[in-house]
C-alpha cells in the first residue's frame, strides 16, 4: 500500500473515515475472480472474524461464521465445559446445511415459541421417531393459539423437501417455484440433514466453509492472561480448537508476554496463537517475540468501548493497523484488525492497510445468530442487547468466582458500555446477509484497485486522505429529497 500524497499523508494519524481507495486498472473480467482467502493460516475462504464478545459470538454465531467461510471466536468468559459442548457441536455440524430447530409432534406451541426466534428462516421442523420430517411450524402458525396446543394440530404437512444431493441452483429453483424461504433437507432414507434457505443456496456459491485439517467446521476460542491460561489453552487444543486468541485490552504488558510464553510452551505448534490488543510497532514486535503468530490490533475504536474517552489512550484505527502490519510482516507474521467496522469499506481499508483478517463485533450483534434473547421495543421493533468486554457487566461476569470486596474494587475499572440496543436491520437480520454484504464490497473494492487476491491488494492499493466533507459526499444521501 502507498499513499496518494506520501510526503504529507504518511505522517498523519488516520481513522477509517479519513481515508479512501484510489481506483486503478483491473485486468480481469469479473468480481468473482477475486480470491479472498486469508494468508495467515489455511481453511477459510474469506477474512471476516466474529469478535470474542459475550453478546456477539456463541454456538450459533461461530457455527454460521464457519459455514460462510469466516471464523468465530468464542469468548474467554465461557466456562470450559460450555466451550467443550459448543466446539463438539460445531465440529459435528454439517458444513453446508444449517442445523435445524426440531420438535416432536407431541410438543406444544409453548415449546416452539421458546426456539423459533433463534433462526432467520423462522422454521421449526417436526420429526417422527426416525428423525423424518412430518411437518413444519412457522410463526404464522402460532398466532391466536393457546400455548399448550400440541404441535401436530397446527403444523403444515405440505412441505417442500430438498435432497442432500441437490445442487445449489436446483435447490434455489425448487424453493423459488414453491415460494418458500427455506426448506428441510433430507438424506436418501428420508431422515433430516438440516435446513437450506433460498438465499443461502446463492451464498454457498460465493463462499465455501472454513474447515480444519480434519474436515470439520473451524472454530476459535479466546483466553485471558490469568495463571490458568496455559492450562485452558491445552484443554482447548484437546477439544479440537486450532486457533487460540490470547486477549486483553492492553496487550503490551508483562503479564501478557509471560502468558504468551506459557501458552506457547503448552500448545507447541498444535494451534495458531493470536494475541492482542496493541496499536504500536513496539507492542507488535513484543508479542511476536513472546510467541504470537498473529497480532490483534487496535485500542479503543469499538462501538462498545469507552477506553479513549476515559483514558485518552489509543490510536486512530487505520494508522494502527498500517504500522503494526508493517512490523509484523517484516518479522514474518500477520495481524488482525479489530474494531470500528461499520461498513464494507472499513473491511477493505483494513485489508489494504495490511490486515489478514478483520474482527467484527457490533455489526454482527443485531442478528438472529448472536447470543441473547430477541427483544421487542414498544414500537414492535426487534433488537438484541450488546455490551463491551471491559464494561461493568462483563467485569462482573469475569470476576464471579472472587470475593465480593475484590469484585467491588474491580468494578470501578470499567471501559465499556454495559447495555446497548442493537436493532435488526431490514434485509440484514442474518449473519449470512451481513457477511455477504461485506465480502462483496471487498471483492468490488479489489477490482477497483486492480487486485485479484489479498497480497496483491495489500501491495497495489493507493490510499488518499480526505476531509470530513469528502467522506460525507460518499455516503448515500438521496433516499429522501424534497
């Protein structure tokens, strides 16, 4: 990457809104020629990572991210037994078809109401004793019904069933002609394999799943920098986790470096180690020297983070990634950009600055797949709650095993928002929709620049600096004009 006006621009400290990509000649035919595979470790087809935040990544998010070619990082606050159960589920999930919500015919509407909002496709499959679909239930079937009504009385038995051997285009045409959004997928013996949405059939043509060396959906997990970090990392590797994120708000500190050395000794070469967060070249070099394969970059740009307002510490996001990536590449390592992503352009800019992957949090929190219960405001709009990992709420969860007085002292040191409403956006209620929007934006950005893969994008991108009005004129401003 180079600046359009290097004599001035490269000395500035720049946020994502301060910069833009300059177009150049593309010697290709289609955006589909662009290869988005990250160059840090194998297995993924695209560079989006869901953040290790309690309100962002759980079982559903990590499973779905892997199915769409990305990576989900389970939070460090999860009990190890919970992590083990989730990892086993994800590694056993089908790489193409979504895990279905299922009930038996004797279940009640109350049972369905407890799970139906956990999927964007709004479908629960009713199974017999041989796990064969005998009906489906959607939210429309539940209206004006007593909650203890048996499911077999309200389910629809007129189902569209897809074969597990169907091609994506065949499955799409079948659902399109039947005017259904999703359909159960069955094996040759009629047993349920999963669910395929009509839009997912198209997405699977653009994104291939992230698979580990054993052919299972890939999942990552975070750990803190406590005295038990090495032991927890060793347990994660035994579960099948091959990417471990050693995470703390201030990564350039003695305890982080000690923990990294201990974790590296515990897992050896069996797992890729990501460590962070830092925003300087010195911090990057220190983490790499201590054993990190990848450095997680940025301090303070996240939507739920109050670090900069409370401490004045941090650095503008684009410059952070640019400088840290340059140092990491010089030392033969990579970086992930973490935080501040609001639009697809932000992902493209981070990749141009040198990141191998981009970690996204709040932009994924308002989806069906994020953890937490779906809630409805007084106007009937759906939302989920999000909170920062350095907030009072997160600190309370993290210190639950300590004595009350110690917890009370630690509660004063908070640097995040404890409660925030993240509304589901029309058309972007699912992770698949959000991720594909980001990925297609990056693919288009790369063709504008003239690149066909991430290394060439990183090498050839030209970045200019703009005024706030320059950024503003690039935002959509024609929806309503009088």
